[in-house]
C-alpha cells in the first residue's frame, strides 16, 4: 500500500502520478498497488481479444489497461478485458479511465486467478465483489472465466440485475453483446 499524507478523493487519485507505470486501486482513500498479471490470465484475455477483434473494431477492446470507476471499495477496477464504445475513445484521450459520469463499457471479462476454495479472496473478488460493482455500474455483460473451475459464467444485465448463465465443456457460450461470436466454454478456458 502506498501511504499518502491524507485520504485521497477519486478526483485527487486521477491527478496522482508517482512517475511509475504502477497500477493502483483506491481503497478507503488509500492507494493499493496491484500486482502484475500472471501469464496464463494475460494470455486468456489476449486470446479472447483476438476472437472479439474478428467481430468488432479492435481499438474498442482493451486488456488490463482500461480503468473503471465503480461504486464501493475499491473505487476503481482494471478488468482483464473491456470493450468500450466509440464515445469512450474521445472521452479517454487523456486517460484511459471510464468514470461514473460516462456510459458504462459494453462488455467486461475477468479471468479468475487461482483459488483454494470459494471463500478465497481471488474467488470472492470476481464472483461476488466485482459482480456487485459491475451490476451497479450497469455493465450489460460480464464474463467470469474460471479455468480452475472449468466454467465460463456469463452475467447479463436485465432490469438492473444480472441474470447468470453457466457454460462448461463444449457448450456454446451465448453472448447478447456479440451474437455472432461462436465459442465454447472449453475453448475459452483452455486458451
């Protein structure tokens, strides 16, 4: 954790620059440095980016570098993969941060880091904490890619709440955002 002399607001955080390329989450006004991504998680996000790029403008697909302001703590997330809108391209020219006053991204995917059990912090972060934050942020579609659990969970926003669909093995994933996308759960988790 980076100690600051006083608690930061989100606006102050956006102005913060320590001269490094470190990524931080803002938790209760304190900066918490994020660890680097693991190679398997990074590859799965990149592989999904390649698949999506066959259907949409590749410039709209961001991996690991698009920051989202979200309600609650932490106040920001760096999803493994985000599909932004054309409007976001203009709004994020100075900083690739989608704030609460902007429209939400079209799509978010998270690759679950290894976990011991369902009470593990890595599991809870993607399956509980981020679900609540992304739902409140009104992100239309959120995928949880869990290679350890051999599962892709697709959460679709309907009337302000996520409806969950689970896909395993050779089941074809149904995406409301990318209707032409033809991927099985096994292809995604085995990438």
